[in-house]
C-alpha cells in the first residue's frame, strides 16, 4: 500500500525541503499550492531525483481574501480521490507573514492573514480529522498531521504580535486536536520554526538563529517520524522559548525585544 502524504503550500521554502525528505524515504506525494507552474517544476524534480510518485493540485487558501468552506471541501475530496483514499499524512505549510507595520496600517491585510494563517488551517484540519476518524470504532487508523506554527506564537512581542497571535491561536487548537485524535492513533505535530532563510524572511534584519530550510526539514521529518507533539527548529529554540515564557509580565513589558 502506498503511503500518500499531502503537503499544502508545498512551494514554500520549508515545504519544498520537506517534500525532498518524504520522497527520499519512499512516500508518494500530493503537492498543492497556488502557483501551478511552480508545482509542476517541483513535482518533476522529485520524480527525477527519487523516482517518486508525485501528483499535484491547485489550492488557494483564501480566494477573494476569505476562506470558502465549500471550496475546501471540494479540494479535500479531490485530494482523497487523487490518492485513492490512502492518505497517510497531511502537512500544512501555507501562510503569510506581512510586517507588523503593514498590518497596523492595513486592517484588510490583517483580516486576510487571519483567514490564511488560522481559519483556512482549521477548515482543512477538521476535514483531515474526519478522514482519520471515519473508520469503525474498533479500527486503528494510524497516520499523522503536521502543521507549521511559529516560535512567534509562544509569547507576544511588540515587533510581531499581530502575526504571532494567529500562530498562538493555532497552537491552542492543535493541542486540543492532538488530544482528540490520540485514541485514533493519529499523531498531531506542531512545527515551531524560528527564522528560516526563505523568501518569507528575505530582507528582514536582525533575525536570530537564521537557519537553512534543509536543516529545518530534517528536524521536522524526524519529529513527524517519532510522533513528537512539538518540533522546535533549529534545536536551540527548544531551550530558549521555555525560558522566555517564564519571564514575568511585569519585566517582559519593559524589555525592548
């Protein structure tokens, strides 16, 4: 039986590197994104490099700036049809990250970010949850879900708290989903990357521990294979963030970070 893995937003820097990890290890891939031309280039590259089975579908998380549940349902049905219902895992990597200044100045941009970074994720994750739990009560489904969050969601910071708030909300949702799917033998992994050297972070100054996407992808793939609840990448964030979260609010609000 083929182990199909769906990657949503597969043309992003981390997702592209992660697709190589899955293809290298024998998984069949269903890649989805808005840019169909880039999708085909990515799929052909994976087929040539790894002799992988790769299919593609177009997906726009927020057409006209808003999530469309009917579109998401049709998209999910197309995904299952493409892989013959044998979907073993789903990885959500899509999202946008405007600057804090842009978001403060443009509420409609902020609304679109909420739609893409939170509402579209929930829409697809609820469809994924239904897929992984639709067997008879005694059946053991087994599979995984992994979602890209961010270290920015661990604590509100003046420089990016609007973006970080969408990741914080997603983090709480995933905690509940993880508990809900545990009895169905489905792991739910929250991916928390720090700044990664991709198009999303290009031109940004003073990014700590900036890491190449290939390194992040290795950490993420290893975490998914192990069924980890949370994967911080690069590894130092796993130590730094718990310390940051312990700083009292009285002190935190005075810090220039």
